[in-house]
C-alpha cells in the first residue's frame, strides 16, 4: 500500500511530530470544502495566506479558517520596516511555497519568509493544515505546528 507523502509530511516526520492524515474524496482548494471533507469545523482549519510588500518580501500569515487576515496587523507585527502588504498572486504562491493556491502550508518556506499565527490558533485544541496536496489535510497539535514553523503569535485576524 503506497504511503501518502509530501514535503510537508516529510518535515513533520523529520521533527517527530504526530499528525493525522485526512484524505479527501476530491481535490479541494477552499476552506469550507476542506472542512467538510475532513469532518471538522472551519475554525479548526489554518488558512495560510502569503502576503508581499512593494520590495518583494513575503510573509506567511495564518488565521483560523473562519477568519480574515488583517494585513495591517500583520505588518505591525513584523520586525523592521515593511511596506504595505498585498496578497500574493497564484504564481508567487507557487514560487515561494511550492504549493498551488488553496493548498498552501505554513511549513517548508524559505528561511527569509517570516510566519505569523493568529493567537486564536495557538489556543485551539487541534488544527488542520494543508498537506501541500489538494487531496489531503493534516490534523495536529497547534503548538507543535507553531514550533516547527518557527512562527510568532500575534493578533492578525480581523475582528468583528
């Protein structure tokens, strides 16, 4: 029986991090569809959003699946001077993350791409990320994910 592997699962395996593989019946690229396929709530999903500034620097912002990222809050929590942040396009996402848009993971990024997690994710009991492949997701402990992603915790989602 073939084993499902991606660069994301390889990273988790190399760090000895336990996860549960959640296979999809079809490729999914939208949080609501992924949550339905995995039988979890949208707030358990990690929405990984790649942003860039005018100088071509990138940052990965991770928020719960039912929230929206606040680019101004992300920028305010970055070290140094960053320009206004914009959402990366599909070509940039693939080039920087190695994943297609809608199947992005916060793991395996270039060293110069900071990762920020919304504080709501850090307090979750479990989270779901993309495996990097639209056919599967991964469920794991948020603290382990934050540690291996070398992420900083901040309030980066829009609040109603």
